């Protein structure tokens, strides 16, 4: 497994262990791909992910915008992903119902010394865009964390920092 994907899953595991993202404890989620600046994930929808009209609850998509935006920052080698300063989501069409799979791609649009900007796009099983979000994070204090690493341009290996290989996947 590529170093960037391994590291991003390690950050996700830290989210789970610290109970910072309660909804992550439920459902069949997968971080499928992570390369520097981009993370792709999917979620098999369960009843508790739906609203009273039996479609995906908008709060789930907003929360996923937060989490996946953070994980996109982690693909740049940042173990701590900062704090949110701005977040929003636009809903294009119903995103699915029970047993459907919601797919997402989060990209770091820009990263400076103190702020990171991400965009997350959500699609249904047909590949149709159903929602998109933006997430701005203050990363200034996170840039010097002891667990940060640097990746090769393709994300296959760690070039600086400690590459932890034998941690179990979440």
C-alpha cells in the first residue's frame, strides 16, 4: 500500500480513536485512494444516514465535507489537520437512499502557511454530482507536528519523517 494512503488511514484512525467524528463509527466506509492533495472515499448508506424523506440527510454530507476536507489536508503529510474556519455545502440533487453508495473526492485547492482550502464533490452510484462542499482550515499550528511527514510526488513513499507501516487499518 502506498505511503500516502497508509498515512491518511492512520489519521482517520486517530479521528475514530479520539471520538472527534462520531458518525465515522457507523456504516461501511472506505478510504479508497489517497495521493498528495486528494482523497477518495465511499460510504454505503444506512437507515441512520437518511432524513425523513428517506434520502441522504444534508447534515451527513456537511459532516463528510468537514472530515474529507481534513483528510485531504492529511494527504499533504499533516497528521494534525487544523481547525475549521469556513465550511459549506451545496446540494444538487438527492444523494441516495438506503443501500446506495455515496462516493466522494476531496481535493486540496490551495495551502499556504496558515490556511488550507479544500473542495469535496459527492456523487451517486451512477456518477452524477449530487453535492459539493468547500472547507477552509487554519493549519498554522499543525504544520510543525511531530508526526508530520513528506511524501514523494506520487505518494508512494515517505521522504521525510517516520513511515509507520505495520499499524492495522481502521
